[in-house]
């Protein structure tokens, strides 16, 4: 139980919750072990409820790691595309069609992957003309494959981008422009499906019962990743391992249930209405972008229900946000992502003056680790609840596990808050107004 051991271990990830408990930060801001244990026992049946609902709309994300047919189809597609020797893979998508893929790209390919090897992977996840024009000025269309992702085929942004790219290809008089596209869309409905059939464009399905923000482990995230050389088999294996761990764990050892319980209790009982996710890792920074959508769009459904997600980056935001977090309104709680083993620890030299002697001979990994511990401890001293997910290293299997862990947490939160975690009526209203404005022009 949590009361006996605050370091909850998965087979890949450790969750340290001690800085969120009352014996560390006081009862006014922290959760007592007794309250947490009782809540976990009470809500443990929700885990079974979700697994029993895995074939229902929304919960079908649980089945994605088992889709071996899709995996085989993707691998064949990647093999077939190699003959084109694409320089660039460009994803045209927005929101859940892009954020998971971007998180994978940064975590597993790196920030500067486009300087190292081809194909380069780009995501055009906005329709800002300057942003789009800049990309088009640095890539060659004839050496680029464009992945258009829209479940309905009616999403304004990716469809506008598709039209733009199609027009550019035609103006350049490129033969067989359809070979430069692949569609990822609804298996039966939507506007992309007939366009794909008419143009003989390869198409992959987005499962009908899987929403966009839960789709990173479907063709939405797997196709761009596989084309860029990411090990998607390991990605799904990690997700499956985490799913089975969640299914088999007792309440006090269930990582998804612990995360959901702390989120709910700190919000409803302690007034922590904002959730700050702060990776101490540049490669994991875009995971917090992905999580921001997952939490806000799934749970923000009424005037009382909707924790506000905030993303930050350690150590960068120690110098831009930490003042607020330590001494500003005590209405936030913090999730740190801490990497235990870095690809290259990078040893410093012995060139600094006496006042900086504490840095001489250290590894850069030791410096960032010390900064993380300093931030977590300073928040605890100021009675600010925080927890840490200790990640052994960054690889495809770990990323799959993280995606599954957070998606299951959000599914649990939907049941705890008694909201539909899988719809987004507030987003749809904005889309309708946008369409009306464009029709009048």
C-alpha cells in the first residue's frame, strides 16, 4: 500500500509521491496516507470497469497495442516507400493528429535529427502562413511524402494544407502527384476516404472508437514514426506491458490509479486547480504538450471540472516560472519527468574559478539531476505538492509505456469526475463558427 511505500515501481517507471503527502508538506496542502489508501481502495473497481469497456467508444485505445495486422501493413508500406528515397516526411495534422507524433519525434529522433540523416520528419500543425511558407522554402516537394491526418476529413487545418500542397505539386508539374500523399482517416466515413479512392492514394484507418488525443498508438502516430525509422514494434510492446501492469496491479501499486487519485484529490480537496508537468529532459518536453491536450480536452467539461494543465521544462523554466511556483498562489501541483540514464552524461572540464569549483569535473547529467532535486525539494519546503516519474532511459518501449500510463489515468479521471473523457463539444463549437466566417467571405 501507499502508506507503506511511497516509491511505486513499475517494470519500467518509478513513481515517487512522497512530496505530495501530508507528512512531508503538511495536511493543508498534502494528502494523508490514510485518505489516499482509502480512496484507492474505493476507486479500484474503476480499473476493472475500464477494461470491461475496452471495446466501447473511447476505451478502444486499450486494444491498439494488439493490432498486429496494422503493424504488418505499416512495415510493408514503409518498405514499399523506400524505393522513392524520400528526403522528407511531412505530417499535415493538428491536435491529436500531431502532438503524439511530435512527442515521439523529439524523444526518439532528437531535436536536430534533420541535420544527421534522412528522411527528415516534419509536422505542420498550424496554418500560420509564415510557418508554412518557411517549411516550403527549405524542402523540395518532389522529394517529400505528405501524410494527411484527419478522421473526419473535414478538419479545416489539415484539409487546407492538403489543398495547398496539392496545388504546389500541380504548379511544379510533378508527375503522379498522388504518390506524394498518404491519408490517415476514418475507415468508412469522412471526406478523405472518397478523395483517396478517386486518386488511388494509400490510406490507413483511424479506429472509429478511438479519439484523436488517444490515437498516438494507432496509425496516426505509428506511420510517421515508422517512416522515420522509429521502432514501432517496441513502442507497442511498451504500451502493452504498461496496460497489463495496470490490469494486474493492486490498488496501492497501480501507477495509473495513483496518478488519477492524486490529481483528483489535490484538485477537489486541496484546491490545486492547475497541473504543471515539468520534464527535466529536452527530449521529453513535447510529451507535456501532448499531455496538456489529453488532460484539458478530456476533463474540462463544466465550470467546476477541469484542471488547467501547464507545461514547463527543467532547467530552463527554473529561470522563468519557478519564482511563481514557489512563492505565488499555492494552487498548483507538479509532475516531474526525471531521466535516470542519459545517452551521454558529458563530463565537464576543470576550468572554472573557485566560486564555481562545485562544477569542475562534474558530469552534465549530474548537474541537471541536482537541479531537478533542488527544484522538487524547494517546492516541498514551500508546501507545494509534487511527484516524480523516474524514467530509466528514453527509448521506444518507455515512450509506449508513458502514453498508455497517461491515457489510462485520464480514462480513470473521467469516471472520477463523472464527465465524458472522450468528447469535446467546446472544440466543435469553435469549428462551426470558423466555417460560418469562411462561408461569408
